[in-house]
């Protein structure tokens, strides 16, 4: 696929104008292609027999990839020719052609071909060779690792830098030149997004820092009795995501106070019955169940904020924050609204235990639709949590506090209260809806039998 | 500092250790009366007598096994393979006994054995006498594997090897016994597991060990002269234990690496080095790690073919240029 313009990264092969097996002359039109700007005909770069189509009609082909193979007179197709894979064998055959190559075994040929990978730009027979491991064209920018690192650190938009390496790979000197000439354009966010994704897949720890930290941080004071520690990788990821959430999501908050005596009584009653099965429900199990059940009437709070709009989720996949020494993690109880209290209890205990042992599979902590953060065990009176993007909602659960209150007859009685604070994304929902939701959660917890039906 | 040959430095290390420690002794084929086919042990029989400089029958398996036994009983034998190619005959002793005894005995029995001899290509020794065995022996836990290139290092590393409580595979640069360099008099150790930065540079890191290090120095000159490229040259010296840190630090500076080995590419030391670099310094790389290796054929006898089968200046310089995205 020839490069027809500076910005062209791929072209669509609209139509073949010849057939496999046809004789073609150099300059003959062989195919019609289309870019986002124009459509045109491709001419054969050499004369010979059109041995094979590599790209199909309608296929998008990155610039530099082979679309077809033309064999010169008397030329044999390369051994191990495997249709759609235009890389190694062709490079070997076209580069190593001649008596020497024929004496080699197949293994040796393959090996030499792979030596060529990523270093050869164009073979001599005019058919463009696909890239090997060096590139990987998926419509993304082709750049070396150090380039991506520099781009992240200096906020460069790689899509605007011309690459001078094989197949247009952006290499270090290109970035240095762009930075020196002052032409290095500041990213408009695309690179950031890319870097974030890489981080989640386990990029080295230094990488994310530069993206979300302000450009200038104060030097350590280095006074006696101080110590500078690098944040753990987990803490860096948390820091990055929370910074992003706090900066980009307009949070609003709503706190309710729930009288928990009914839950406490019901829990005691149930746990006596469940003791035989070795199930012990926690207060948090009731809270999670209530938060999940209440969502039924508030679908916008069980939603993700995506680039195509608000994605409403039928199933409530509840992430529960578990504190670890290295940071925190949020394992997920899937479809929690349709689970009973004992199932929730067992699953939350199992997930929390394995989270502390760092024994969770990625699908056990990725992809929740709402998060619950409980600091009840720490004696916290109330707190507000930061939304866990792209989710709409997080509920902060505080401690149960016993204090005097009035009953219906205005008599002073002791009672147990707990505060729940909602944080919600104002792009998705509004204060009134959040308040109604929290009122429903309160109603369920103050009438916990409703959680059993 | 006095200049000595690689051969003299090696002999000096063994002689001084034998003087210092009565348990050190030498064994091998023709190492006594004849002085060794490479004359490494020349004159030592006269000094230490036939009990400590032992001429053996032509039986690598037998004398290596005897040496393992001696080492288990508290002696410190240094045995010579006339060339490392002959070690194939003793491979069960070297791989299956020497490095296993300490492990099997729960650390109760040590095997302080040094096996030394010329390794790698030389001048027209042909296919059966031309092997570089560092990745072969480097594969096995329990063996230490070193390949010094300078007279300074060969003495210091031989002293370290003799004092090490584990079996050491000591790969000498077969083609370099006559090369000279500065060698301190007296006792000094060159520790295992530490690479040597031969020269510093910012543009590309070239890594090897054994006699290829000298090749890298010539290539570094060539790149400086022809391309104004400043290459950093690293001599691994010790392949097991291995110094990752020096390499990673260098890559963080240069962003490009060329790893050179005389042995074949498949499963070679260079592959391991490349893997370590991508593992530990991925985000610093600007180009794929290049490997330059011997041709995938048994070593040829004919001189012209032999030269073509080993890495040469042009091959290495071109690999460096490709890593730098320069015209080749």
C-alpha cells in the first residue's frame, strides 16, 4: 500500500482490476484504492505474473503492507508461502535470492528472514513487504518505546511527528528534533489516553507519573528526620486514576443517616440460624444488598460514562474497596442485586481475603458498575469517596454510632446510627435523583426484611 | 604496571595460588612434562613436582571424575581441558556430578573445582575443535561460567575461581594466549558477576565477552571515525553469575544495544542478554536489540570461510548503524 499523502496511514482496497494469474506490465493499473481523502488506481511496480492477492477487496491496508505478490519471469513463489502473511518468507526470498539461498535449508531461510525483519524497508522486486515485529500497524502511531516515554513526559502529540525509521516508525532522533525545533506540539489528550491504557497493562512505574503530576513539584526539604519514598506501583496507579477522577468528574455528594437497629436485630437473628452453615452476615453485606436493590429504580446511577454516552447497566456489578498495605483494590460481586445475603456474604469474604493475598484474577477486579467503600471498622463518623471512573456512583459507608434519639412518643431512647454518603457524577445524574436513591437505601436498611424478599 | 601475556598471567595466578595453598593442584593431558599444549602450565612441574602437577591419561571422563572426588575430599583441583571441545567426553562429570553434589548433600559437601582451557574459535581448527560453550555450560545451575579477555582479568578471575567453593567453568580466549596487557604482581581478585565497561559512550551499547570484546573495541573506533558515533563497550566477563545492572544502566543512557557472540545465534548468550534488556529496560529502547552471531554452520576449516563465519567489524558496525537508524 503506497503512501499517497503525508497524513495517509492506511488505504482501503476497493476493487481489484486484474485477476490472480494475469500477466501485468509495469505501470498497468491493478487495483482501485481509497483513502479518507481520495480514491485512485494503483499501478504495478514491476512486470510479471500476478501470483497472488494478499489484500481482499474492501480490506483496510496500512501503508507499507503488501497487497499482492508479483513474480518476475521464471521466479518461483517463496517456499512456505502462506497467503495472507506477507512478511518473513518474502523478505528472505527476495533478499537472499540466488544460488546461495537455494542451498540453504528451510530453517536457515526463515532465520535469515527474521534477521531482516524490522530493518529492511523495501525488497527489490517491487512488492512491498509487511512489517515484522518491529511495527504492528493497528492504526496507531508506530513509535519506539523510548519515544512513547518521551512523549508522555513532555506532552507531545506523536500523531504530528514524522517518523524516520522503518515503515515510518518514530524514533528517538525524530522526537529530539521536534523538541529542539520547538515544533513539538502539545498533546490534545490522545497520548494521555494511550498512556493510561498502557499503565493498566503494567507499564514500568515511572511512566504514569509525568502524565498526571503537575509540571513542577516542590523539592524535598531534606531536613533531618525526613525520608523520601517512591510510591508503590499500585499507589501510582491509584494516584493517577483518582487525580483524573477528581479533576474531570464533577462530583456531588448526599449524606443520609440510617437507623440501624433493625438491621442489627435481624442480623443477630439470622446469624443464629445460619451458624450451623458457618455463615456470618456482616453489616456491610446488608448495606451492599440495600445499595444494589435500591438501584432498580435509579438506572442512571448504575452506569458508565463512555465516549458514546451514558451506558446503563442492567446487572449491578458492585465493586467493594479493600484496603491493602500497598494501596487498595476493588474486587467485584457480579449481579449482586439478584444474590441473597448469604451468597453476598460468602463472596465478599472470599474476595476480600484473596485481595489481601494478592490472589485475584483481573476479571475479578475490573469492570464494576458501582463502588462501595466501607470505613465502618475504623470508627469514622462520615466521609466522602472519590468516584471510581468510569462509574457514576460510589457510596461511602461509615461507622455505626450509638446515641440518644427520640421515639414516636418523643421519649429519649438509645439508638444506632450510620451515615452513608453518596458521591455521584453530575454529568450523568443530578442531586434530586441522588437524594431519592439514598432515601430508598435508607428505607431498605430501616426495614431490612425488604432485603429478604 | 608490568606487561604480561594472557598465558603468563594465567600461569602466575595458578602458581601463586599453589604457593599460598597446598590443597591446590593441577591435572590434565600433557600439562607437566610437556608444559601444556598451549604452554600455560610450562615450568610448574619443576616447581611443584608430579604430585601437584599431574599428567593424566587421555581420559577426560576419568580425570574429571577424579577431580570431582578430590574436590569433595577437600582438595582444590584445577584441571585443563586441552580444548573445551574435549569436555564433551566429560560432560556427565561436569554437568551431572560437579554442580549437583553440594545441592544433594544439603550444602555439606562442596566441590571447589576449576575446569579451564581454550574456548571458541582460533585459527583453522575446523568444526570439531571450534565450539564456544558458554551458553551450553551457562545453562546449568550450580556451575559458574566466566570468560575473561584481558591478561589482567584472566589472572584475577583465576584467583577468584580457585578460591570459589563451587565448580567453575573457566573459558579462556583460545586465540589470545599471546596477547599482552598490564597485570599487577601479586594477589588480587576480580569478582564474578560484575561486567566491565571497557569504554564509555552515549549512542549505542555494544556487549560481548571473550575475544569478541577486542572486536568491539575496533568497531567502536570505526564508528567514531566514520559516523561520529560514540559507542559504549561492555565486557560481560562473567556469564553466570551475570551482571544485569551494568547493562541496564547503559541502555538507559544509550537506548540501543548490539550483542555480539562468536557462538551460534540460537539459544545463545546474546539471546539471553536481549531478553534481559527488553525485560528490564523496555521503555528506554529506541530500536530492537541487535544480535550478531556466528554463521549457522559447523565451523569451516578454509580460512576465508572461517573468517566469514565469525562476526567481523563490518557486521557489527552495520548492526550498530541499524540500531541507530543510520544508512548501512
